[in-house]
C-alpha cells in the first residue's frame, strides 16, 4: 500500500517541556540498548532531540507540540517499534532539485544510526531549532543540508510550502530546495564536500531522475514522495513551482 503525500501551507509546533514516561520508566533498558548500538564502531552521540505530541493534520495545516528527550531514548523507541504511540517522530527533509529536474539524495555512512539508507538531507530536530517558543523546521533543514552536503541557502531557493508523508508515527516533512545547477554539477560539489570532511555523515550522493533510479534502501516515505513526483501528481518542472528558482 502506497503512502499518501499531502500538501501543507502551515506547519507549527510549539515547544512544551514534558517528562516522557517511556524514557523515565525504561531508563535502564534504554541505556543498555544504547551501549549495544555503540559497539562495532558506530559513532552515536547521546545528545538532545525533539519529538512531537498532540499532532494534528487539518486540511493544509500541521500543528502540534514538541518536547525534548535524549537520543538514546529516541533510538530505543524507534528500534523497539514505537511502544508509546502517543509520540510522533516528525522530521524535516530538504529535497534538493536540480535545474534539469533530478533529485540529489545522500547515502548514510556506516557509522550512523541509519547506515546505508538513501535519504534526502534530514535530521531529527534538536533544541537549537527552537525559536521564540516554536520549532523552526526551515532552519533545521538548512542546517542539515549544510552539514551533510556543504550547500548553503545561497545555493538554492526553498518552496513556499511543504509536503508531508505520514507513515505511522513517522511524519516526513519534505520541502523542495530548487538549485540553479544541473544534477551532475551539484553531485560534484556535494562529493567534494564529503571528501573534505574528516567524518562525513554521508558515504555518497545519488542522482534520481526517475523510478529507474529508485533504491531498496530508500525508506518508504522517500520512495512514496519520489513516486508521487515522477508519477506526474506534482509538477516535475521546477518552473511550475511558483517561480522559486533563483
């Protein structure tokens, strides 16, 4: 069954501190799980991340609240198939779209928690993404794109709206970032960035021009979005995106 792809013109999450019962009640198990995940050379940092509650999609509006927890608790919750389903993992992804109509995706490095997966640049929001009491998802996307690919907001123009792909307790928020360069030139720049990094998050950059370039290592929400795009449901020509090209 394919996942839905919904258009949004409003996304708002208010920050509300909350003590997550799952993280408190299963602390010992969570810490032991994280220690096991750290074995084998994986480089995981138990920093602070943001998860969501009270999430609602109403027409073209996505709202809810977010709270802070540690990455170890998030990882255990994810790996144990989301035992607390009142909590939602909502994350923002930057869909880098080249001037010749291709997408650029990253292959996650072997040392990461998602080794081998093929994604748009993305990351779990963290407390640095809170501004004036609300979650700044556009800022989160810009930060992740810069960290993973070396591209800055000067290198692309973001679409005004978002798309969301609901996948159970995962909500993949996707924003088109239209670049004025062709895909091969973008790939070259991004690979050069990876080569300069001592410990890059990504192992490689993939160009996706259509369904023939899909990879089984793409998460279902990424494949659903790309199928929606290349299937003609959304405009495949960047000039049809409301003039967002620089």
